[in-house]
C-alpha cells in the first residue's frame, strides 16, 4: 500500500477540536485503510496485506491494526477469515438484489428528492448514535478539504463523499447502499447548486451543522440539520431553474 500520509506513532494526525477526546491510533489506522480501499478501487475479494506487514508499514502495533480491521469489518467493508487473511467484502445478497432492482427503476427527480428527504435525516441520526472515531476523522477531513473556492466538480465530489461517509457511519448497509445509488442519480442536479460560490458555501455550512451534531452525539439535532440542509440545497437548485 502507498505509505504516503500514513499514520505513525511519531507523526499522528493532529487532534480535531470537534472530537470530545483525541482519536485513538486504531481509529486513525481504520480511517487510513478505508481511504486506501476506496482510492485504490479495490474490488470484492481483493486481499489486504497481512496484519504484520500493515503494522510494519504504518509503524504501529499489530493490536492497533487488528482493532482497526475490526472497525472495517463492522461496516462490512472487509472479511477476515483464518487461512485467507483480510479480503475486501462482497456486498451481502440483499444489497446486490437491491442494486439490481433499483437500477431499472425510473429516476424522476421529485421521487429521488423525496427518497433522500426521507432517508438522509434518519441516516444522520444513526450516524450520531453509531459513528466510530474513524468515521469522525474521515468526515472532518472531508469538511476540512471543502471550500467555496473549489471548482464545481471538486466541490460536488467532496459533497457526495461527505454524504456517503455519513451513511456508512450509520451502520445500516441497506440505507447506505440506497443513498450511494441515489448519488449517481442526482449528480447533474446537485452540480447546479455547486456552480456558484453561494451554493458551495451553503453546502459547507450545512455539512458543518450536521457534523457538529454528530460529534455531539445529538441524534435529533443531526436529523434536523440534515433536513434543513436538504431544504436549503433544494431552494438553491429551484432558484437556478427560474
């Protein structure tokens, strides 16, 4: 694996002010490994290096790596079996069937907006209750990378990444899968809200309010912040259409 920007015992990611306590080293390793899986485009069945090798690469103990892998396993991102090591996980059958069924369904924007409006506030509530320290690190990193000065395509990429990570943090794989699929249906529409500085600023402010509630473990507040965020974005998109 690429060793750039890896967490080490000597160079740890600075503590984020939003975290109630400093993130554990295993959480930073879990966040790093999850980013590696996503950025390298690993497919189900691809094998990760052994614990001993990962520990040496990242300059951490095997126990730290083991705890990090347990976190990824709880999110159904990897499978760990004796004799086979750690593999990128296959989606469970219900998720695969869900993708197959939804792929052929008409995607009227109003229907998609109503689906997001129903599911995403609940996902935010679940994330506030269930997110791990590794989830919080990744969400804060995405928010820190977001800026109103980015070009629309990059701003949209980070927007989608924030919502995807939030869904994964909720630990409900069916919900996360549905919302990942809806992201592919809303790219063109959401790009309109990122086409202006005002729209990009609105997105970042909405994400910040959501994450503040998640960090505070305020499930009700996270759901309200998500509903407000979706309403603000919808208003921006509607304004661009008139």
